[in-house]
């Protein structure tokens, strides 16, 4: 992948990834999978933070710009609708795309912020998961003993955060204090129950464990990024209706850790409400529309961020030539801040082994905004995949 | 009363004309019904081999496990792709209900989630093939709710004279949804299969030809195990062949559980 900055006239991402994967099945019920991610960055564009990983999940560093990471290492047993999975894995919950309302079990790779092909880009954790049917209800229970938090771009990288809301209220031009990272040892526990009602699915869920978003706390002369435990309850619903599918999610965090605009680096826990509605619409001539609207509200005064964020996403895509070409365009915007990004892309599946893609990520808005802070990271990019 | 004679004759001729039209229409409907009521397996399983050939002769191949079950009120089809690596573990599930809207799900490994798809997408093409989602679900049948039927002149097919069934979408909306305005098909009365079908697009232009090359009994039901679909407008061609097709009458419901799509290919006896 190579991306060239439009504002800085420099490479803003340049890396090569190898993703070998092996799977084995035996005894009809057992399956093992091992998947690695080996990557090397060039042009001093970086591979993101490493100290936000729990020690048991931390990538192996190969010099300054090389890493090997275990993406999946699982042993699973299945029988009919029951599956138990042990090992390093992801836990993809929620029904919206990229708007994380209830999808908050997994940590997320944010070293390219939201400018990735899949959103969120999940980080796997060591744990155990059991999925089974109980009285017509689909149960999904998970426990992760791995405190890995979101991976971030490090200061100086193209997508390092600069808005004060993500820096405990420190403005962009203020010097960043010496930062340490304090990964939580608490497990993450979750349970989700899903039931089908005709053309609808509904689920309720509970997640208890370390937040993946840090709060800053004083730590000697610097600050520590800490990941406090919080509890989330949520619900999802989706329904197909002709050419459309509607998706709705809502969640409440009872005790969201937050930074306050008080010195030195004040913190508190507040109630947080998240919600979103999404629409998939199969338009004429194979054009597909995905539109979503989400909100994120934290109660109380003196926060380093606005009380309410309202985010919208609109994606249009169409494939051509028996799905060998795919054109897409996406607009992500903060209706509350007035910033956003426009992401056109074109993909060509040359054959079953080779694919090339090209696109742009164009950012506008205030530098204090969720998207506007990456204004200088607007870029054009080129990517090629080769499957062996 | 002489003046009544021509009126009576006209009326008689008119009734006879309606009667002939009715007969033709009911014959067409009977033929369509014979195809629609063709014996189906309660359950069958087989490996699908797709060969996709572009107009420039570039070939792509796919392999998948197909599971099919017809339990009266709902016909269920699950397709688990196993080859090539780029689409391995992708899985599609369709419920074709008789009394309510159909349901579809797709599992894409990259997203790590099973996604409910719009049910109205039956005119969209299935994973790069020349078959629509509707073609996959219809299993060489023409829904009596979607089409108005008429009989064509019997036609030769590989040395045999076969009845020809023609269909026109009941209304433009249905046509747009299916991606077809009309079809004509040569019907093999022995098996109940439309052995050769030509569809027109919603503008009435020839769009696609489907030809069944081999039918074999699976359990008690004749089953198409080798067929082709060619897009007449692009020259793209799809060949589908089944291997190891077998009757499995007691397929476990779990293989048709949307959430289980994410588990990967199931083991089926």
C-alpha cells in the first residue's frame, strides 16, 4: 500500500503486509487456525503504537519498521449450532458498519484513523467464546483475558490525533507530555442474546471490561493513558423489507471514563448514550447504498469533548463486468462539527489472485474536529493484493 | 327474428375465440405448473464447480458446497465457498418462503459478520457469475406469481420436439426486480425441466441463455447437475457442474442457521 499526502507532498503511508494463514480440520468437529500478519513500513510512515497491546498479544518487532503479529490462533469445536472457540480471536458484534454503538468488545487498529478498507479494523484478543442456541435464542458469550486497547498512530505519523478532545483537552500546539500506557489487567466479559422474528433480528447484549478509549491521568511529570473498566448494555434490531434492510443500535455506558477540563488532567465517570440507524438499499442497476446516522452523547459539564457528536456515513457502490470492477464512494461527516471526509475508490480484480485498487481520502473541516484534525493527511493511495 | 342470427353467430364466434384463448392460456399455465410442481428433494447436498469465462476468454473458477432443502413452506439454499482462497469461507443463505417475503444472508470473512441482505435483490448477479440471486433460488422454475404465461410453437431441441413456454413479467416492477421482462423456454416434459431458456432484459433485448446439459435423479427427484448461463450482451459465460450430489433427507436445521454461516463449511454425512 502506498499513499501520497496531498498537503505535505510526502508519503503518508507506505507498507507491505504478508498474511499467511493455515487451517486444519479433523474429527469433523475440531478446527484450528493460525493467521499471522507480517508487515514492514517504509518512508518513515510508521506502523502505529505497540504499547497499547497487552504483553501476551504484543507484535514481535523486527527493527524499527518491521513487525510480526498473530492475527488469529484458535482451536474451535463445533457441533450443529454450538461452537466453542479458544485462543486469539475477534468478537464482531453490532449491526452497523463502522459506527461502533454496541460493537465495543474488540479493540480497533486506528493507526490510519477511519481511512481503512474495512471499518473497524479489529485487533484480536486472547479469550474464549461460546455460541449456542437456547430455547430458540442465539446465545454468544465471550471472555477475553487480554487487555489490548486501540492501536493508535504515534506522534508524528500521518494520522496521529491532534484535536484537543483526544488529548485530554491539550491544544494542538501544546507540548505533549511524556506519555506512558497503562494496560488494564481486567478481563472483558460479554454476553449477547439474539432472536429472529420473521424478517427481523433483535439482540440485547452486555459488555463489561476495560474501555478501548483512554483517559489521561497524571503520572509523575508526564501522563499515563489508562483504560478503565466500564459496563455497556445495548440492543440491536435489523429488518429486511424488499430492496431495503434497516438496522438500528442503541447502547448505554453506565460509567464512561472521561477527561475533564480541569487541571491537572481531571477525570470522572459519566453516563454515555450511543445510538444509530442504518439503511442498506439495493437501488436499480446494481447500485448499492448504505446510509447511517449515529449519535454519541456523554452527560454532564466540563468535558474535553462536546457533549454530543452526530456522525453520518453515506456509501454508494456499483460493480461492473461480473464484479471484476468495483467503484465506490463514501462520505463520512460529523454533522455536529461540520467536518468530514470524501473517499472515492476503484478496485479491479484482475483474476482470482491479483487485485489493484486506487482511491483518495479527502478531508475537510476544523482541525479540532473528529475528521478535520486529519486535514493535513488528505491523500491519494494505491494498493495491490496478491493471494497465493 | 332473422336479424338475430348474425348477432348470435358473432357471439358464438366470439365465445369460441375466447374459449381458444382460454384453452391456450390454461395449457400454458398447466405447463408452468408442471415445471413449478416438479418433484423436489427434502434435502440434497453437492459440490458446485463454477467456471466463469469472460468475453476475452479469461477464466475464473469457484468451488462451493451447496445444501438444499425444501420443507414445503420454505425452500432453503446454503452455499459455502471453498475455492479459490480469495473467496474461501464466503457463505450465502437463502430462505424462499411461500407465504412471506424471502430472506437472504451473506457471510464475508473480511467483515467477520453475517449480513442480512435486501430480499428484493433477486435481479442482482451472484458473486460474479451470470446467474442472478433469483436464478439460484428459483431452481429452474418460473414463479406463477411473477409471470404471465403463453404457449409458443413447439420447437426442436437436440432432435426432440419440445413444448415452448413463454412468460412475460406480470408488471414492470416485478420485471425490474427480477432483471427480466420475458422468457421463452423449451420444456422437457419427462423431467419437468426447462432445458433451454432465453431471457430478455427489462428493455426487451435478448439478455441471457441458460441451457441444462445434464439431469440426473437424486433421491426421487430429477436434478440439474450440469448447466451453463451465457450473457448475450457481454459474452460472459458461466458453467456450473455438480459433483458428489446426493440425497440427504434429514439435513440438520443448523446448516441453514444464518449465524452458523460464520462457522465455515459444515460436515454433512
